[in-house]
C-alpha cells in the first residue's frame, strides 16, 4: 500500500496557537513528516472570546447568529489565519500539495453539551470554521466536522484521542510497551488506556479526567495577572490542605443537577460548563499559595482516581505516556508520579478506591514523555485529526461505545473540495474505497458543524 498523507490541524481552548502536523499513514505505520505551530494574533483571540460570549448569550442557538456580521467576520478571520498557517508551513517544508489527500480540520470548539452534561436534554456540540474557505485558500480538500457523527449516534462526541492512541500503540507493543496509558494534561485532563482483558481481547478505553490547568490558570489570572504558573513557582510556596482538597473534589466539577464529574463512571467528557468557581477558590479561607497548591494537586489526584473506573477484568498499564502543557509544571508531574507510586496524600473516603488501584497496578508504574518513543506530544492533538481524516477516507470507525458511548462504531467527518474544478487525490481515494457518500444525513452549514443545538429537528 502506498502511503497516504494527511495534514492535521488543532486550535485548542486556550485560543493561543494553530498546531499543524503532516503525517504519513501506510498500513499500520504512522509517521510524522513535519510539524509547525504559529501563535494567534491577540486581536483574533479577543474576537474568538467575544464569539463564545455571543453564543452563550443566545443560549447556543446558532440560527440566531447566521446573519450576524461580527460572528461571520470572526469565523472567517479565524479560518483565514488557519489557511495562512497551512500555506506558510507547506512553503517551509516544500512538500507538494498534490500529494496531500486532505486536511483534517477540527475547527474551534465554542460549546460542548454531550449526553453526560445534558442529562436528558437534547445534546449538541459547536465547532466553528469555514471548511470551504480553508479548502479554497489552501487548494487542498478538507475533511471536517468530526464530532457531529458521534453526537448524532448517541455518543459524547469525545474523547477522540483513544482510537488514535490505539493506532500508535501498535508500534509501541512491538517495543514491549503494553499495556499503555496515554495521559494528556491541558485545560482538561484525559486518558486513553490500551490494554487487554482476561481473555486476551484487545481493549481501548478513554475518558476525560476533569479540570487540569483550568483552575490553576484561573487563580493566576485573577490574583496575579499572569497567564499561568510557570514551572510551578507559585504553587511551590504553598502546602496541600486536605480539607480544601475535599471541598474542591466535591464542588468544582458539578453539573446543574448536582452530579459530580469525578464520581461519574466513563464514558464521560467534561467541559468548562461543568466547572464551578466555588467559594473554595476565593482564597479567603486559605492563602493564595495554599489554595493554588491544593488545586494543582487535585489535577493529578482526579487523574489517578479515575483509574478506579477501569473494569476489574482489564489489565491496568504500568507504562504511562504523558503529553500536554500541564505536565510541564514539575510539581504536577511529581504529584502524578507520587500518586501512582502510593507516596502521596489520599483522602480517607478514597482510601479503598486507591488501594484497589495500587493492587492492580502491580509493578512500579513508569511515567515517560511520549516523545521518548518518537511520538510528538506537542502535536498529538493535531495528529488525531490527521488520523481521523485518514480513517474517514478508508471508512474506518473512530469512536466506539467503549470510548464515547455511541450506539455503534462511528466513522466521523464530512469533506469539501476546493472550488477550482480539477482532479484531487482525495476524490480518487474516496472512489477507490467506496467511502464518498458517508455521513450525509444532515446538510452541512457553512460556518459550523452539523450537530449544533436543534439538530434533532433537521
């Protein structure tokens, strides 16, 4: 089989940069050719923040924003920034565009209301971006709207990392790294466990673990006018307060019906809509430093506590591969390692859960950056969408009931071709694999995804 090249793009919740990775897929082999990151202009960050507020103001009813010139302008400016970054990247790498089958374009998430949050209300998700404009400006076909199909089929629309991590784990297993957990620490933490059950069946499980950088960044912005706690310098001045840890665990990730995200079994996906700026975070009862240190500890505490939800018949990994900016805080990383090795504070009410985790972990867990094994952590999320684009071409499912809660395995994404009428590699591949007509149930809006609020009425 000849290698298929796709280009993955991710712009995260922090609204600070566009990450791009060009990846080759050949049979089970996945290899990055080149990668690139470019910071957002500050003006665009402000426009996207304002867009989020507009969406919130209309209670996520995108039909009310279809003619809003500021909304249209912000989405198009965002798309043009992404397109310019792609073109700069390809100019630097000198990789021929005609060899790239497609761009995997996630778009910018502005709201996420999956079943675990909706609790019986109609679920939806909102990612904005003008896929046709991106295709025209880059002259490369675009595959996009990756979360809608999972939402349409009863899933959470997240996490999307587990199946990508499973694909990467095939090469790791040949190196003796198995079972393995992929651990991402961003605004929210998430984990994917690639393992086997007692019958030897391959298993992939994945879920969000709760807030990670979210509250530490919030405290630094509010009290120190800083974007984040560089190298954990402020947290290093504080102490972990057990009673505050208990209050935070019980209050900061609770939905409108009082359900605690930490205590929900997977599949589950979190979102800032879960996160509550409670009294425990106002630094009135404890010092700023102690509050920050305890909040930081909660990030890793919630991560490890979530291992208690792995079914007993599945082997827990001893290899934990980490990626994401949250682990660059040395205190957070040390907390994670210590918690895995039974060397840190555990609240009395969680002693039983953690004892079971430690018994199942067996040998001493190892924590390594994914880069140690040739897997770029910086571009992990962008590569997910290169992989999803490839799987859309091949007609391979990317979400399953075990990871997202969808009713059946789902192939995610739809595509657009550049307006210029000429042959494209993507067209040939879709014809070859007979996958051109997938996922056409709901017409695609121009500026956002299909499964926005009210999709059930379409």
